């Protein structure tokens, strides 16, 4: 796709600039993926995301070294790999081996307490680097609505609860004060409202793309093409470039569908990939197209851009941001939210087979897999569980995993 190459080129150039800023000594923030990135972007604070940096380390094939070292250091075996890999690399200190020559100490650290481990991981970062630490609370919703996406876009006050949103807004105000000190600039609330409106417009375009992809007779593009066209604009959400890019993406998807383009002309089976990307072996996604006409049509990144991000501001954009952030991770991983959402998406995209990545060492990401598996099977979807990790290839056996999926596909075709 033209758009995928364009997005990759833009991100490559942008990352060169980010690397230059950070390695030249600019103050930057190191943050978890489920924190309010919008505040950092709007205040022009350079930012590195923990899980993204983990994926970069894994793509450089360095993860086995660091996870072996993690065990030597005495960390317990179930420390979440996706979130802990950057800390272990930082503690190892062999920066010459690392991407960018390693990361210098950040000025600010930010995480949500969305799992037992995240606050302690970031506390250890703070102890190691002396960076200012902000841990945002993650109180449970007392009565989570299984069909959360119905209310989330507009009726989010009742969905997430006034007390929880009050707490999140208060903690974000503290984060804003820290960013004002860090940058020497005041937070422009009117400008922030405009910025949030552009994000909303961007995600609504992606929502249209999701509808187009789901309704297409055959998948016009692989999830490996979908991901950069959504994930990269999400990095830059609300920018002129991001909004322009998703509109071009929508146009290209429309053209491909109109022309009858297909990832696999002999598409017979539609698949969904559940979980974060398999960052060290992304070619796995195309392994079953020729043999079984089986195409991975769905990953979470396109549909979640709408359901997880669109939040009408009702005149209070900071509170709308609180609604976006307050249960972001939970909706992707925890019952009853994740299982009902996946069933909804499987029906929408006409999914036959779900391949579910179950990271045994990441308890937060893995807890909901039992409920999601059962809900999908009850909906008539074949579910294949792969017990591996997003960034740890040590237990990944490509041949064995392919054989498991092929056996399930053979059985489905024989039925």
C-alpha cells in the first residue's frame, strides 16, 4: 500500500528527530502505553513509550539476552515481559548494544496502576534515574457494562463513574503542572480543546475504515498493512499529518475494495489476531494464506481506534480524556469488557478463527483469555490459544505454532 509506505517513512524521519532530541540531552518523558499521551504531545514534550521501546529491543533480537539477565538478577519469572524489558535493559547498562545507544535518564516517568507490577517497575525506574514519578490510579469500575462501547463515545460519565473521573482529572492536573514546570509554558486549555476535537475527527475516519474493511467481500489488505496506517497516526493523533494520513488511508482502502483487490484471491477463512503484535515474527500473519486461504483480517488496532478513543468532550476536553484513559487497558484485557467486545467484532468482521496470544508472564494481559475464549467459542468461532509472549522469543517455536494453526484450519475445512 502507498499509505503504509508513507506512514513508515514519516515515522522513520520523526524517530530520527526524536532520537536526536533525546541523545542531545533534551528533557523527555518515559511513559506506559495506557497513560494520557495527549498531554505530552500537546505540550511538545519528547516521549518514549515503554511498550514501544520494548518492541524495538525485541525487534533487534536483544530480548533473550535481557530476559536471561533478568532471571540472573533474581526477578520472579512472571514479571510482565512487555513492560519490564526496558527496565532490565536499563539496569544491565550495556548501552552500546541497545537501539539509539540506550536511553539517557528521563526527566519524568508516568504509568497507570493498571496492574500490580507497573507502579513498582516505574518506581524502580525512578530510583535508578532520579526522574520525577507520576503514578495514575486505576480504580475498578464497580459495575462494568459488558457492551461498554455503546456508551463510551458519548455517555461516558455514567459508564465510568463520576468519582473515578474526578480522581483521574485531579491526577492529570498534577501531571499538567509537572509538564508546565518541565517546559516553562502554560497549558493552553482552549488550544487543548481544539486538539482533542482533531483527535476525535481522526478516530471517526478510522471508524469508517473499520466498517469498510469489515464489510469487504475479501480482505483488501493484511493486518501487517493495517497496523502502520493506524498505529503511526495514533502516535501523532490530533496532528495535521495524522488527520491527513487517515483520510488518505480511507481513500486507498476504498479504491482497493472497488478494484476487487484481495490479500488472498482464494480467501476462504477469515481470522482475527487477539493480543499485541508478535513483534519478533510478524511474518507469521501471512503463513496460512497460500495453504488454506486463511487471512488475518482483524487485529485490535483498527477497531479500537474508534471504540477506545472517541469521547465526546461535552465542553470539558480534559474530562473526556479521563474517560478515554480511565479503562483503556481494562477494556482490551479484562472481563466482561474484552470478551463481549471481541464477540461483537468477530460477528462484524465475519471471523471464522481467532488466534489468541496468551502471554503467561503478563498476568494483566492474560487474565481475560479464559473468558474471551469461551465467549468466542459460544459465538461459533474456532479459538486457537498460543501461549507465548509479544517480545520474548525464547519459548516461541514457529514450526510448532504453525502446525497447531494448520491442524485447526484442516479440521475446520473438513467439517
